[in-house]
């Protein structure tokens, strides 16, 4: 999963984060699906009180997005598996 963007005084890190995400994605085995949470957040917006930590709503949106992407991949692969997430 991609590292997600920052804002306010931390926004200067976003270019480095995007570069790191691109390298991570390029280095993955072709059988591993990359979940681009950075683009999801960038396109849908996010809330943050300090520029680094997201609002509860944003964390929930990221969680919902990641779960939906995992479910899509599960259907596409035909593999039966169980996923447990702890928040």
C-alpha cells in the first residue's frame, strides 16, 4: 500500500513520498497488487489538524478504500483467504 500525502508544513515531503511510492510499486513482483492510497487521498481530499495525522473520517475513508481494493483483488484472483485488520 502506498504511503499517503501530508499537508501544511509537511507538504514539502509529498514529492519524496510520491517518488518512494513509485519505486515501491516498480519493485513489486507482478503478482502483487499495489494499493494506491496516495492517489485516493489526493483525489478525494483529507482532513488533518496538524498536517501529519488524519482526521477520524479520513482514516475511515482510507480503511474503506483499502478493504474495497482487497475485495476486488480477491474476486479477480479467485483465491479464498481471510483477512483480519485491527485498528
